[in-house]
C-alpha cells in the first residue's frame, strides 16, 4: 500500500512473460528509498511504457522479433495492472510507445521493423485495429548500426497535430501530420552522418526541443515552430565531459528537461553517468554543468519525480535515486538503490 510520503512509478524490464516483467514501485520523497509493491506477468520484454493522463491505462511494447503493443487497466486503489489485450505491431523490436495528447491514439516505433504504427484507443483504453503505419527506407554511414531504418522514438507535439520520429538508422527526425488517424509526411530534418538520433524532450515553454543522439553522444538543440511544423538547429554539444575519450561502448540513451525548465539531464552508457546541463532562459542553449556516476552499469532510461531523479541501470540490475538540488540542478545521491532485473524504463504515475 502506498504511504503518504511516497510517489509511485512503473518499471519496464527485459524479462520473460513468465516473470514479473512490469513492476510497480514506490519512492519515498523524503529519503529516496524505493520498494516494489507488485508485479505483472504475461508480457515479454516490456522495454518501454506510457501511462495516460488520467492514470487509468498503461501501454507497454513487447520487444520481440514479432513485436506487440499491450494495454493494461490500472486498478484505482492498488495500481495493479489488468490486461486489456494486445496488438501486433507488424514489425520487430518495438522500443517506444507514446500517447496522443487527447488520448485518442497510441503511437509505436519498431526499431528493427523500420515502421511506425498508429492505434486508435477504445473507450476503456483498449487498443483498436491499427489505423495507419509508415515504413521508412534507407540507411546511414555506420554499417554496424545503420544498415537499415531504425525508428527509436515517436513523440506527438502538444497540439497532437504532428508526431516526430527519431530514426537512428537514417540520421533523421521525421515530422508527420496527423489526420484522422493517418500519418502524412510533412518534412525531414537531417542530422550529421553517424549521429543516431534516439529520444526527444520538449522544453516546458515548447520554444525549444532537445534531441539526444545515441551513436555520437551529442545533444542537438532545436528552435521549435509548432505552427509551421519546423525545427531549426541552434546548437550541438557533447553529452560527455570534454576531457573524456569516448570508446565503442559509449552510447547516449535518454534525455529529460526538469519541470522548471532550467535544467536538462542526459544518460550516458559506457561512461555510466547522468549529465547535467543548464538551460539559458532567453535562448534555450545548453551549458554543461556536471556529470555524476549513475550508480550502476548502462543507465538507459531515467525519470524525474518527487524532486528526485531515478536512473535505471540495465546491466547492473538496479535503480538508483538522486535528490535534485532545486537551485543548482545538481544530483545528490541518496544512498538508496532498488534491485530490479534488467530495468530499462521508468514511468511516474
């Protein structure tokens, strides 16, 4: 049962459907202590999660060769998950799920399938028959990672009129217009060859958009013009310290902006760190400020909640909590961690 000083979160993992692959966790906002309240079986490798605004439905990809997307009703009291059914994504390794701002549609990116899906949502939150999908074509310069399209995330803008797809294999952010559940090509934004665009984060003002590039460990800052559906590059900075020499294991992963809009955080695998950047309130440009050890190996996804940051360290099987200094944005380890097999996604309730 949730305590008054706790906030709740779900954890997606690389675990089999016979195991508790989605976990419900509780974070003590005062101490940073974490505990597992319950778990959900019946889904294979739920590597990315999304919760609707009402907090009544959770969506989870099933990252397999023959990908699936599943919906779960969230029980009001216990927050336990109850299956609402699943759908094929008609593509391999789905790795990202997001929700239309009005909750009408679910979007899925399939990493090895090279395709992006749209699923209408029923009145109970269940997934209806796929209304549209697009398949990317092409390749990049990295034969080891960019031999084909690899959509890695799909993110709607605040109006729901457009979605942005980061394709790691094509070095592009592709913008689509949304019309009656269909995706209509709007434009493509090219990144430097070998960048590997992965995830995006909007600034709370929506003036700026921040992109983390997996393969060259950089962050691209865009000026965002939602009315025209345009992105203009303002800056590119390394997600790693200047004096650090990157190796083949160094790949950037996740990116988030603090709710106050003053700080940006990024996770670095290999370097095993969470980076802090200060955001200029007038220009949106980034200034590197700090790097802290993630408290484990291969920090993948992380989440900001309850004045803290929780980092999911995939290869060391732990989630580590940090207190966020509200003045400087710096991360202060609480000394608490939660053992979780292969945690790869954290979503606050």
